[in-house]
């Protein structure tokens, strides 16, 4: 029986020009390269300049994805931007990206699920495509997290960076079988009881300020390993695949110890996990598409590969997307 699948036609990414190393950070906060690498695996991150906005990073990533997909922007009818650091309170950053790309039809809107944002956005776009409301979509994860960091708090400012990644999805008929190309499964979850473990202490509706990121690192680590492992296992059960049948795992790049913990719990070979945390830091909603782009550019993605993307973010929110490349 024929079904419509959301096939990934292209992937792209864009990083700010400025690179901040751990040595650079040690000049402004009480830390060291050894301390940061040991606790997170991060060696450097990119920091947006005054002329680099979430929208400009996102638009650049989307343009590259469109070129690689061979699709003209006029044929796009949906733009979704996952971000926790929009250019403005409103309008949505996606609308600005839509305009910069030259997309003139369909809808554009933002999704806010913090580090799980790209997984949420992919899920929404996939549902639009399966419902017949969209034929071609650009899904973007873009962040300028440096704008909401407390640069005096060494427990958080050393972890995050800026950047953007994007994919182009296209509706294509498939056979409705395990061997189909495109998105095969999506699963998103949230639990608001954990809001105070990872949050920003500001907002237009409360403090009238942007605020700064605050995190209970120990609790976030514990829940991340548990919840991401759980959603991976749920996805495998739902699709009938075993963990060793997945060709590539593309997780949210939060912390090397979280990634190692998940791999150990599931028995996944390290070479199957894309890790960009050392170069990019935690870029929130941008981290999965940035890692996906890295895998593409390193020729680790081949047609027919099973790719599992998973994340957990503030809220808590978490989820996973399984796709065949």
C-alpha cells in the first residue's frame, strides 16, 4: 500500500565566524581547558557577532540545504525554525528566514522546545507532509545561546555555543514498508514538573527581561541518560529494529559523558555515534542538524542508511526521529 513519506533531500549548516577556545574562556572566568574537557568534552565553540543573528545563521544553513537538495525556494511551502533564542519576541524568526530565502507561499513559524526543538520541528513538518498540507518543507535549528549566558557562571557559560543547521523535506510516495526512504517514526515527550532544573530566569511575560540560563547540571545529566535511552528504545520497539541495525546515531550534543552513558546503556558501538560536541559545544536546537551536516560532509551518510536522531531539553522535553537516508 503506497504511503507518503517525508524524505530528507538536503542538509546544510552555518557557524559564526568567531571561535572561542577553552583557553579564551579561561581569561574571563575561573576555568581551564582541562576542567572543561574532562567534564564536557568541549574544546571550542562558535560565538555570534553583533551582525550575526539567529535568523541570519538559520537562513545561511537553509540556503545550503536547498542548494544540495536541488530545490528552488519558490517550491517550498513550509518553513519551521526551532529556536529558544529568536531575533525578536515576535514575529517568528521563521518568518524572517522565509523572507530572506525568497519563499512566498505556505506558512512559517517557530517551535520552542529548547534542545529538543529540532526533533519537535521535524515531527511537526512530517505530520504536515503526511496530512497533505505541505509538499516541501525547510526545517531549521538555529541558536544564538551566547546572548542568554551568564558569563560569570562557569558551570553554564563553558557549555554552550551558537550555530544553525537545516534540512529540506519532500513528500514522496513509498511502499509503506520498513525499507521505505524518509522519516519512519517520530516520538516526542515532555514533563513540566522538571521546569526548574533547566530554565532561563527571565521573559517578557514575567520579568520583562531576556534573563540568563540556569541549570542543575547533576539532575539534567541523570534525566538525559534515562529519557533519551528510553525514547530510543521506544522507537526501536515501534519500528521493529534492533539497536545494532541503526547505521548512525545523531544525538543532541550536550555533554560527552551523556553521549557515552547512552551508548553504554544501549550497547551502541562508539563509531556509530556522531559526536561534534568538541568543536561546537551545546548549540541547543541547532546541535542535531549541525551534527547531521558533519556526518554528510564526512561521507558517513549513504543512501539507505538508518539514522536515529534524539534529544532532551529544558521543560523537560525529549524525543526521537528515525529516518532512512
